[in-house]
């Protein structure tokens, strides 16, 4: 006789809380929304040399760099394929 395993039963009212893909995509969306808002309203990073030359870079460049690294980490953990027990 063989036994067919059934999927774990999840309370239908709170079952959506266990969907890790949803939380990962929400986290990635919020990170890039922060980059967008920083690009629109954030200050510039300015640098002035002793000779009087100044340069300016939007702060969204630095935020986007860290958002890229965080997106990679969240996607690797939250969107990975898992074996069902």
C-alpha cells in the first residue's frame, strides 16, 4: 500500500502570511520606491577641492547601489525554489 502525502493545511484566513514570495517582492518594491523618492526629492552629494573645483552627484546613485545589493540578497533568499517536505 502506498501513501500519498498531502500538502500541509494552512488556516485560510492567515495563509497569505506564509507566502514568502509575496514578502520578498514587497520588500524589493519598497526598496526601489525609496530610490525613486530619493531621486526626486533627495539632495546631491557635493564635493569641493581646495582648488575651487566642485562636483555633484545625486544621492540616489549611492542609494541605488545599496538597493541593488539588497535586491540580490532578498531575491536569493525569498524567491528560491524549495523542496516540499
